[in-house]
């Protein structure tokens, strides 16, 4: 199963300032994921970024984690967020993961032996 992560800095690409409170950006991201009918996890982290002109900035960053979401949908979410938040870019990372629910009938030993 694919785990995708979208990293979104919160500084506007033109003003280079965070224009709104972090909670407002979180609310937008939640609505985006809800509109795409995809489950997600959201974290606020600190990050840094080089603008296209080479200028370094420290900024608040939102990390959206999507597990099992089709790659096309991940890209569409990233593209929307990049536009809505007026970003030069957002970063997407992907990795293969095993998903396990405590309600699954596998024992922990069976689950971990699948790797």
C-alpha cells in the first residue's frame, strides 16, 4: 500500500509571510481532503525552504499523510493546496507501507512476518 506525504509551507510566495493563522490553513486542508473523499492525518511541523531566488526562510509547515490514496488524487490535492496557499511548490514523498488495524484477524507475529 502506498503512503504519500504532502509538505506545505505556510509562507506566501509573494509576500514571504504567513498571511493567516495556522488553524485557518488546517481548516482549508481538512476541507480539501474531505472534498476528495480521502482519509488523512495532519501535523504541524517546522521547516525551512529555499525560494527559487535562493533566499532561505524558516516557516511553519503542514504535513498531510495519505495512506492508500491513488497517486492521481494525491497530485490533485497537492496542486490545489499549492494554488490555494499561493506556494512556489509543495513537496510530495511516497513510500510503500503495510497497514494493520487492531481489528484485523492477524496476530502481530503474522503481520510482521509479511514484510
